[in-house]
């Protein structure tokens, strides 16, 4: 189903703005098409007796105009009643891979876990585990036309390492390669550690790219977690590494890229200067950086507040997308106190803006924003009535923005949750802002570092 709506809060904001000394008006408010992938009242496409009971907002991907998400469904035969990976393309919802499918061995085992994934061409690559013959084996799997094969699993040795794979988290693919966050175990001591691993999609060259023994440029502390890998393009993976002492902010280390040969390049760390050296990036929010071409976008906290920043890896320039000085004309009366995971496509960006709101004491308000050609547009936010329900919480991922479309997860005040896609509808003058009394349009500052 596709609906078209104008940003309701923008229409009312003209009246709110009129209450203040400054005035903000729009030549026309932005308009969006919204499309529903599924919600927790929807039956699965493969079985009308099964209803989605969980849509994993943290797994959303938007690729080539199609929205993908991991989901589970309840039905007459729990606990393995249904679910898997789903795709919405041209208004058609389909199951890309069903968790009740036969395992790669063809035996009586089943997929006991399914996690993060990536999609490239006709391949779905996902992390999970298979329970068979009384043993639970984690691994990475590749599904084509509904049939899964094993890429790597815990029975396979890691090159130049005695450690064993214990779990798989976020996954990214690039060409014939896959990289993923992993939990490793020392079989001799039982000690656990965090790492980023890589392999080819035919299961070769299974190796560690970075782990807790890796030296990072300009840092004298080891990493203890890698909990935010972002895009993987042209053999270069963007990721976020924590260092110092766990749960003792400010976290050291920061955002980096690593090649398939293990070469690490700094994107930004807690000493990276901003504003021409007047302030520093500070410590990092534990969300994935987003990469497109030579540009990496990342979120961080510094003494002056929170922001989303970028680095051009080809020139070394660091610049600001949004920070505490950014004016959000379409959020009247709401103070933005933080930002959520950025999603980058070319020079454009989608992100979440958050702040305090007594109506939503657990999360505050969340508004999904787009920055298109330097102009910020509010897509949708907490408190909006959408499809007859009031929105409580919203989420996007580093891979959920493409062109002028953003895929997002929404939870409503009645407990229903769903996954949707919004597309900005171009119109003459849309988003043009007339500002008086010194309000500035969002800026993109560049500084050499």
C-alpha cells in the first residue's frame, strides 16, 4: 500500500513560528510517499496463518529500491513457526529465505538463530547458527533462490589463529567478500574476545582483519569491542572501535576503515579537530559509520554536544553535517539533544534527531530527517498519527537510505510495530526556507585536519 502525505507538523509550524520574534516559512512543505513493508498485524506472504510478531528494525536495508528486513512470525506450530528474511519491491512482499528451509547439510538440523545480513545481487548473506545432532554451530550462510549453503562456520579454522568462532553479529559484503563482527573463544582458556573477520563467499581465506591485539594509528590503548561496522565498498570496510576501559567514558579510539589486506586508516578519533581546531570530535556513539565512495559519515559526542560529521578520505578533510548549532525549521518547539545512526548516499544523508519529550519518557522524541542537497527535511516523527496510529519510536540503520528514499522501523503507542519506506516527492520550491532574524540554513563545513 502506498499513501502520500504532507509533513503535518510543518503545516502547523507556521503558526508556532508566528509566536516568536523570528519567522520561518516554507514555499511549500515537503511531501512524501509512504509504503508499508509489513507490520505486526500482517500475515507472512508464505503462510496466511502466520502473523509477524517481530520486525527487527536494526537489520533494515534499502538496496536498489527494495527494502529488506529480518522478521519472525507466530503460527500454529511454535517455536519454529515461521520467519526469515523479507523483501518489499514494487509493492510486492516476498520471503527471500525461510528459516524452516533445509539446512546446508540436508539433515534434520534447523536454523536455531538468524541475525544480521547483507544483500548483493541475487545473494542473501546472513549470520546465524544451526542446531544439528545436539550441537549448535554458529556461522555465515549464503542463500540463493531459497537454498542455503555454508560460507564459514565454527568448525572451520581461522587462518593464523587458534581461536574459535562463537557468534556472528553485523555483516557486510563487497563483491565476493564478506566481513562481519564476531565473538571468538580461546578453546584452551575459555576467554572471549571481539574481532572483525573476513572470508570470500566461497569459504576461502577465513581470517581476522582486526581484533583486540590490533594496533590503531595514533592510539596507545587496545580495542575491546567492535560494535559498529558500516558500509563495505571497494575493498574498504568502515567500522567503530571502542578502547580504554569498558563503560568508562570517554571511550578512546574511534572510527576507522580497514582493507582486505588489514591496512587500517583513521577516519576520526577522540583527538580529531573540528571547527578549525577549536574543538575535538570527542568520544563516539556506538552506532555504525556509513561509507559511500571516499566519504565516511559518523556520529560522535564532544564537549559542545552531539553531531554527525564526515571525512573525505581522499583529501583528509573533516566537516560537519549537523551539530548543536544546526537549525531544524521543521521541529518547532522541540530541542534536538542528540542524533541517531547516519545513513549516507552520495552527498545526501538520512539520520534520526532525538530530544526530550514528556509524552515519551522512555525514548524522548525521534524524528527521521533527510538532508538533500544541503537542505534538511523532516520525514516523520514521534507523536505523528500514521496509518491511524500514534508513533512512539523510530529507527533507521546505516544502510537504509538510497536516493531520496529512507526505510525505517516504527513502533506505535498501541504496541504494533512495522517497517516502512518514505520517498521525497520533488516539487517546485519544496523545502525552500525563508528565514529572518539570523536563522541559518544547515551548513556543511569543511576543515583540513
